[in-house]
C-alpha cells in the first residue's frame, strides 16, 4: 500500500504530520485521509500547459478540494 504525501492545502489532508517522513529541508509531511486516490494527467488539448509547466508537472489529484479555512 502506498503512502500519499499531500503538499496542497486540501480538506482531505491529515491534520497531523507523518512521523516517518519529512522533507529534506525539515518541513513536515502530511498524508491524505482518503482510502483511495486517483492521480491523472491534466487535460490539455492545445498543449499550452505543457509549454508553461512542463511534462513532469502534469499530474494532479482528482479528489483535490481546497480547505475552506
């Protein structure tokens, strides 16, 4: 089973930091509370996003919802 580390301010992100993982710069990592997560490629019919953010940054979580606080 994979551990999903979320860097976005999402309502599904855990409120407690993960004990086992930290970023190299010392920041705390937070996990996702959802049991299943779907990560897919951004829909980009005219290839504009690829030009701006490059191919490596094209993935996104389909269940992302901004935290309302």
